C-alpha cells in the first residue's frame, strides 16, 4: 500500500514538472515570436523609409540633371547667338542699312516679317540678351566698362579732396542728389495715385465688354462704343493734365519731376496699348456667340494678372504671353541695382565738378558772349558723358534688373545706335521700347487704317 502511494506521488510530481516545463517553453516561444514580429515591423518601416529616400533622391537628381541639360543647351544657343551678333556688329557696313526682301530695313528685326492681307509685320518677342550684355562677354570690350569704373573712383576721390581743401568739409557729391530728389516721398505718393488710376482701366474695360454684349441693336452698340472712346480720351487727357498740374503745384525738384513725368508717360502708353490690343478680340467675341460655359467678358478680356504683369513688364507692347526665363538670378539683379546707384553718383559727380561751376552765377552776374560760348562748349563733354550714363542707367541697368525680377526674357531694349549713320537709324535704334510702341500703335495703325499705305504721312504723324 505504501509502495502504491509513493509511486502515485512520484507520477504526479513528474507530471507537474513536465507541465511547468511545457509552460516555460510556450512563454519563451511567444516572447521570441513577439520579438521576431517587432523586428519584422522595424525592418519593414526601415525599408519604407529607404524606398522613400531613394525616390526623393531620384527625383532630386533627375530635376538637377534636367536643369543642367537645359542650362547647357541654353548656353550653347546663347554662344551661337553671341557669335552671330558679334559678326553682324563688326561688319564693315552697318547691317541696319541693308534692305530686306519686302522693301523694309533691317530695323524690323524682332518683328514677324510675314505680311498677310497687306498688313505690316507685328512685333515679335524673342528670348535674347541686351546688346551690351553680350558685348561685355568679350574681355576686350569689357575693358571699356572697367575704364568707366576707374573714372568713377577717380572722380569720387577728386570730389572728396576738392571739398575738403576748398570748403573744409567732405560732401561726397550728395548735393545734386539731395537737391534733385527732394520731396521724393511726395513724388512716391503721387505715383501711387497714378497707379490706382491706371488699375481702374481694367474694370472699366470689362464693363464696356459686358454692356456691349447685352446691347442687341447695332445702333445701341455704336452709341456705347463712341461714348466709351470719348471716355477713354477724356480719361487720358485728364490723367496727363492732373499729373502736370500736381507736379507744378507741389513744386517738385528736377529729378523727382522727371521721374513722375516719365511714369505718367509710361502709364498713358501702357493704357493705350492694353485697350488697343484687346479691342479687336472684344469686338469679335461680343459680336459672335460666346461659349456657354464662359461669359462674354471672360472670353474677350484677359485676366487681371496679365494686366498687372503688363503694367510692370519692361515693354510697351501688349501680349497675353511673353517669353519667360526659368528662374530669377538674384546676383544679376543685385549687380544691376548697384550699377543704377553707381551711375546716379556718377552723374552727381559730373554736375558737382563740371556743370555747376559753369552756371552757378548764370542770371546773377553779367556774362559776356565769349564767356557764354566758353561755358557752352565747356559743358559739351560733361553733358555727353551724362547722356551716356543716363542711357546705361535707364535702358540697360534698370530695364535688365526689372526684366530679371519679372523673368522677362526679351531684353532687346536698344540696338547699336552708336554705329548709326543717319538720324532715322539712330531714332530706331536708341530706344527700341518706345520705337516698338510708336510702330505698333501709331505708324502701323496709320498706314493700315488712316492713310491707306501712305507711309510718308504716317511717318510725319509719328514725329509730330
């Protein structure tokens, strides 16, 4: 009996120990399984991160390669264009005097040469650099730029020494700048008023298109069109008269007055260009049936963003789209802004050292005819130098800086006017921006609609 009990106890103890061992093995297996699952999840997450990182790197490398290829292709094209321009520039005979196949001169470069229906060619915008930008790539021509910089430094030192020795103080040539740009905050306020008045043209034009679409009778449309034309002329005349009267009433200094009047002229020309360029489209879209999904004014009128871009773009000829660069080169903007500031000081030094001493007593003391002639011819050199500085400041540095900020690619603001052999060629080459406006909206319209192919009368109209 005792043996039976002992065997039973030993059997039960062996069963308990085996159950404990099996439970321990099961817990260890579960723990290992959990660790494996966690490892797998961590590996999967790491794999996903690696895949996303590789994908981002691929996209970044692909984008950079695309930019490098585009830059390389652009540089090759620009190199070929520079070589072509340099060959054309240094020909013995001026290329602008060569007649084209349709009887016009080569001043029509940059315009579409095809004539359809007896119409003159239109202005064509092409991505290109300014002439001096390409010329300065040649190191021998860049020497001229360096010479002007050295002259600026010498004139600066000359002004400092002269003021210190003669007057006992250093002026740094600031007097012409301070005197010329006085009341600049008032001029800026007047410019803001002009800008607001110009922005009102866009809703007025939309109103004209909208009302014209609702006019069912031709007589009503004619009355509305004539009234709108009269309103536009009245607006332009009132705009000019108000600005001139404001300049006189505020007694703005010379430089501030010139800046305001130049901006006034720019706004007037921009408004005329926008209205004249969009009237044919508006007449066509308001006469014909517009698509059902868009109202007539949305089809006939460009977007407000295009109008805003045109107001600030360095061109006076309106287009819905212009050639654009891919990015803004801030180093180029900074360099041109420094050039504008440097040229302003350059002109100030010229006035301070050469022009002011000649005419400071003019009108206060009796001047003989001989002294007057000497003063007149003595001002030829500084006057010519001021003209060159003004040309470089406005038509090259300022226009290229604004073009770079707006990514405006067509930067042919002038041609080689210094090689012009006639006054007509000089007028066409010196300021291409204004010449294109006169050609597109005055000369072209006069030839096609007013004088009926009489180019002489159209030319007289342009110059008057």
